[in-house]
């Protein structure tokens, strides 16, 4: 949010938890995003196809009736924010068998609650993903160190659902406005869909896109955006510090438009990790990290020597980031080692 808005961390928290004008929810690729509350049905209903993959997996372990039954029970219990442990306890009170197993997620071997559904035990986290094939769920306030989840229609005062097909088409339009030129394969990767499913949505745009070529790469762009893209200009150097997993870095299957081949592994690391990036005129010029104890310290590792003008802009970004965090002005260290 800091990279794109003038908000502060305090103001951001107020928007999410007090005014509820922003919502956290699993959307594209079933990863967590922060979106305007009014757009939450667009992003969740628009990515229902991805949630259906989880539903199909669940149906290999249980009948449709058994899955529907546990989802009905889940949705009744999360009319207020509930942690996974609370959900498991409430399902146990309804007669479901619950156990703890290792499987906290990506590199996390904590023991987490699993619920017996049909012939297998399914994690509460997985059941929440399955539920998104039917319902819209978002994050509630943390309960200590635990995340909570709640029905969007019970949490957001402005909630207004939209049909799935309308959401899918609008989400594709927004994707192309942000990431075009792009291909069906790019869109599929961004959404977390099989290409065949992405192609079905893409076909709805027939006649509204133009085939273009940029530096040898071919893709499609909305015809309504052609003139704006042709006329686009910016002041150089344009420098931004992007966070880990920034969506700017995840919009295309090929990353050649963002990072040179020799630096690719420093940005797109093993096991799906995406580093925080120093972006200069739209291309990755280095990676960065920060620590904040008594003061803010930003450490930049450039891929090659940076011009003085770029280093000055990094300093300005550091000041802005400190203001966002409410941190005392610190220092910037640039270089390897």
C-alpha cells in the first residue's frame, strides 16, 4: 500500500479494522490480498474457478453431501471472526472428529487442526479454501497470534454480491489495464488457473483487444488503452522500492521485461519466493531489506553500480517509507556484503 498510496500504517489499519473500507482476503492464486471492500466480491467471485480446484480435491475424499454439510456448518459458525482453532472446536461440538497434524503451510510444520470429512481428515485451512467455491470469506482481526476468518456479508457494511461471470469478465479487464500487453498464459498464471479455464474467460473479450509487439514480445492490449500506452512517458530515473511478492512482479509468465537473466534468481528465488525489489524505470536494479528497531535501516544490494541520481531517489523512498511506518529517520546502506 505504501508503494502506491499516501496512506500511513496507522491509517491503513483503521481502514481495514475500523472503517472496514479495505478487506483482506484470498483472491488470485488463492493468496492473500488487500482490496477495497466494495471490490471484494469482484476479486473473490472472479477467482472462484481456482477455489473449485480445491472443491474437486475435497470431493476425492468425501461425497458432495458430506462436503456441503461441513461447509454449511462452517458458514454458520463464522458469522463473527473465528480462528482456525475456534472453528475446529465449534465443529467438534457439532460432532465432527478433530485432530492435530503437522501442516501449518509453506515451510511451517506446526500442528494445526484437521477435521474428519468423509474418508479423510482435511485441514481447517483447506476447508476455508473449499468454502470459497460457494461463499466469500475475508480476514477478521487477529486473535493474539492467530488469524481469524469471517463471512464477508456479516463483516462488511457495504457488502453487495455480484454474479460470477460478471466478476470474471471485469477482473480480466482490470488485469489487462494493469499488465497489458499480456497473453492468455500470463492471465492464467496471475489468476492461478489452468490455461483452458483462463481461455474461456478471455474469449469474452473478442474484438476488444489488439495484438501488439513490444521489444520482440507479443501480447494483447485493450484497444481502448492503445493511445494511452503509445503516449505514455515518465521522468527518469523513476525509482520505487517494491515489497516481497509485489503484484507488479507477478503479472506475466516471462519476467524478461522486469529483470535481466543474470539477476533473475536474486528476485525470483527458490520455492516461489519473490524478493523485495529496487525498481528503476520499471526494471529491477537490485533487491533490498529493512530492519526497524530504534530507527529504520534500509539495506540495498544493487545488481550493478547505481548512478548517483538513483541513489538519491532511494534515499527519498527511504524517508517516505519511514513516514509510513511512523519510524524515526534512519539510514540507507547500498552495496554488497
